[in-house]
């Protein structure tokens, strides 16, 4: 994810050597050292869109309409025609703008993978092409050492400004109590948080924090790279290698990509689910994404729960209700004794007395007859 980004499509890049902003530099105009701009549009349908079968997913969720997705990154260039109506005013923690400036293009590419509008003249579109992007600029270039405290402040700002999904398409190496606390607050506020799992010796945070969906990248063959992370940090895999996406201002480019762009794809699918099922909690959205993921084509923990599947996430019936207490089987009980009431006892007593009276009367008659016979013989 922190590897250099190579462009396969034609894209004009100005020399960019901007470092981490200092307080003095924060007063300078954004992109004072130059700005990347795209040149050529890519008309072919990207492999990732075919893989995700977005043509069938979009009608199931109104293309993600109404869902606000925060992109914490290098900013988002609002000039691109496929992003102009998608990008809301945001926050810039670097230069003090509204976040709709991107000097290097990474944040623009991430945002476009999530919510670039459909255009009949080009094949590329975002996973949720009617979602809204809330840009939160926390760094001017993704290869820089990103301050986790700034990222945490960006998470808090995004939550306070209505984000329902947060995508952090990078990782930081330094564990931060403030970033961890900000993520925990976001999850507690019912926000779905997705982060890049990272590659190689890159940082592990915030993907390693509880409640964050850590994403790994697959290529067009469904395989992860040999640098992919493994273990509990990975929750889902998604298309992320050789990805076509928007370039700043105009046109498109193809990034080598990695888990950063996979996080964008997972964020787009999460936006579709939130649009279709606004009744689901953030935890239930995360559960649905994992439960409907496709089995990985490889083996090992680099795939997490599997490869995200947009159509299945939107169409498969699941029981989303929180599990109730387990009902225990009742303990065996002795059979109840038959209780005899007073009425039957009285009736039985009366019958027995009647029988005895009748027997007594019969014996008396018999004795009388026998005595009468003896007197007649005399």
C-alpha cells in the first residue's frame, strides 16, 4: 500500500515533493509544489466491475443513494466530471481547505472507486455510484509518515458530520491511543469503519483495532499478493490490484494498488448495504458482508472471511436480529398423580353402603324362610 503508484494509462504528473505539513506550511496554498492531473479517459469496462457484477447489484440498492461515505486520505479532486456531484464540502487537516483538493491523486482514486457517477462514454464507475463522498484530508501524500493523531481527529470529524461509512485507505505503523479511541467512538456511533490491512512491513493500524474491517487485495485471478497480510487483522478480501479509477481533474489511470484500493471497494459495498437496509446497525452490516463473502480461491488467513460479494450481500436472506438467550430443555418431571376429588369418594361410599344394606336384607329373608320351614315340619 505504501509502494509507489504506477500509472498504466496516460496521466500527466507534475513533480510533487510535498512533505508532511508544518504549521508554517499549513498557511501556504494547497499543492504549491504541483498537482497531478489525468489526461485520457478509459472506455473499457474494468475487471473489478465485472468481478463484482455491479450491473446486477446497483438496482438492489438504488446505487447507494443517500449514504455518506467519509474518505480519509489526500483529499478528493471535485473537478473530475464523475465526482463533481458526488463530493460534499469536507475538512482539510493539512492546508485548511474543505478537503476537495488532491495534490497527488490517491484520495481521488479511492473516492472514485466508491462513488464515481456512471457515464455512458466510459466503462468505469464506482461501486456505489449514487453515494456521497465526505472528503477528509489528513495528509498531502500517502507515502508520507501519516500522523495517527490527525487521522483520529479526522475520524471524529467525519462521525460528527454524518458519515455512515468511513474508509481509511492506508495504514500507519505507530499505535495511537487517540486513534484507537476515535475508532471506538465511531463504531459505538453505528458507523462502519473499513481500513487497509497493509502489505509487507507497512503499519497495522487502524485495521488491527476492534470493530474495524481490515481489507486485503486480490487480483483478477482471485489471488492475494505474496506481500499480503495474514491473521486476524484481515476480515475481507476484495479487488484491489491493477485497478482502473479516476485521476485528478479528468481521465482515468490504473493503479498497481493493494489493500488501500480493496478497502475502497469494501467501503462501496458497505454503502450499498446501508442504502438498501438502513435498519441494520453497523455491526450487522459488517456481519452481512462477512456472511455473504465468497470462499477464497486460495487458502490461508490472508482472505479473512472470503471475497466480498456485492450481489449476495444485497440479496441473501439472513437473520439479522441479535441472538436471544438460549432456551434450555426443560428438566424431566415426574408424571403428575391423579387426584381424586371428594365427590367420587362419597359416591363410592354410598354405593358400598347400599350394597351392604341389600345383602343384610337378603340374609334376613333367608333366615325367616328357614325358620318358617322348621316350624311347619314340627
